[in-house]
């Protein structure tokens, strides 16, 4: 309840003004995403490819292959589905729907999955309600490139955010086997998440690593049981290296090298740099507490993997929220927010009118690199502390 003295304080009006602005920006972001989703030609979404893949299987055709016909219309010259068979269990309930309503329902369930992940984070951290921080967080998330690209492409990142978030929660309370099991399932769909397993070995969590491998194998076995062994063979054959790895939305180091260097020595630089980055990520994470380690692992997974699409930045949110709540992120680091809310259609934006504008094409890479360097630095380092009993019970 507002007291008369609060009405006279400038800080109160400042907070109220910022909150109202945040509310307006949030509403605008929701309307913009809704309109763009309705106006989008669904044939160009990744969900259309998922939908076509499952329907090919239902029609008795091979699930995978190059240049898959997309509802009678040309799509990409390289229309290949890089997701393994077990992933399509998520798509199967949408297969009998028309493409547009199927996409809208997929997006709706994606938002629900994101809300569930957010609820897990809030409960795990025991966050109380504070209007201004909540509004600022809402603005950043609703205007993030991660959300825009997830809904724009009809991607799976918010669904995968659930097991990744549960793995982070398990790590905070020292439940290593649960962590490994959740990440085994997630990594069976997105291999860059396998970076967690060298970390488990470094921490000498042998049993957890084994159970994670079992979960990974069972996930593939489930896909084979439903779609047949032929689908797995077709996936291995079709999932060749894509020719569009240098895309604007790929924030990885390898994508950046592909954009700024020739094929030679670019491939060598990318391979050596990524290998060194993975080793550094795992080694430094082994010396950090749970939240700092997980933030570094998820950031490193995107930065040093060949395909670090911006819509997978959701995986960084839970540990980053914990670090922010604990006031472990320096204020200057908030400048990195610019890179994470940069519009996904902003590839041709000109700021300086010089050659520096060419780096806008790699703004997601620079933001991810900046965050990785921050997490590697001593600025967020802290000795591991004991987990409160209330969190363990939760």
C-alpha cells in the first residue's frame, strides 16, 4: 500500500514511470509477435519441415531426405531436417492438423513450456514479487531475439528448456544423476549439450555420467521403437553439414569465422578455436559453483558448437537469473543486453556508416562472446556454498 510519504519521493515516481514504460513495451512486443506470426508464410517456418517429416512417415514414405517437397511449394535448396527421430514424438500430435493452425498451436504450447520453465526458476530461487525488476525482466524476455526467433521459426527451444532447466535445478541441490538424465534426453536431440558430460567427468561424477549416457541411448531407442530403425539410418544419411552455417542467427564462433574469413584457413581457425573454447569452458566451469558453472557451460555450448542458434539462448536464462538475483553480475555487463534484444530482422541496420557496421551481422556472436568472457572472469567467481535445506526439500 502506498503511503503519503512515498507519493512525495522522486524514487517512487521514477519507479512508477519505468514500470509503465516497461508495461507498454511489453504489450507492444506481444502484439508485434502475434501479428508477425499470423502474417508469416508458414511454409518458411522450421515447423513446416517438422510437420512434413512426420506426415511423410505417416504416409509410408521415408522420413528424411534432401529437398523434401514442402506442400507442393519450393522452400529451400537444402530442405533437410537435422533433428533425430525421437524429437518428432513432440510433433506427432500436430501431424493431422493443417499447417497454419498446427503452427499456432505449436507456438502456444511453446509459450506454455517457457512459462513452466520460468515457474521452475522462480520457485527454485525463491524469488519474491517486486514490480520494477519483474517488469524489466519481462521487457527483456519479450523483446529478446530468443523469443522472436523461436516463434518466428516455430522452433523447439522452449520445449527443450524444460529438461535443461530441471537439470540446472538438480545441479543446485547436488542431484547429479538427475542432472545427467535430463541432459542425456536433451542432448540426444541437440548434441551441443553434450558439453555437460566432460564437466561431469571432471567433477568425478562417474555414476551420473553413466546414467546420462543411458538416458541418451534410451531416447534414441524410443525413437527407433516408434518410427522404426530405417528412420534412424535415414537421419544419419540426411543430416550432413548444412551450407547455411554462416547465417545471421547463428551466434557461434564457427559461424563468425565463416562470415569473416575465406574457407581456408577459416576452417582450421574455427576448429582449433572451438576446441580450445570447449576445453576452457569445461575447465573453468569445474572451478565454479553451481550457478556460475551452469551459465558458463550453456554459454560455451552455444558459442563453441558449430550451430549456436539464438533461439537456444533460453538455456542460459536459469543460471543467469540466479547470478543476477545474487547481485553477481557487474552493472557494466548490462550493456550486453543490446546484443540479446537485437531484432532478428536487423541484419542490414546501419549505425556508424563505416565498415564497423559489417559487424552487426555478428552482433549475436559478440554478445555471446562478451557473456562468456564475463563468466570466465573473476567478477562472477565465488566459492561454492552449501545448499539450503529448504531447496533440497523442494
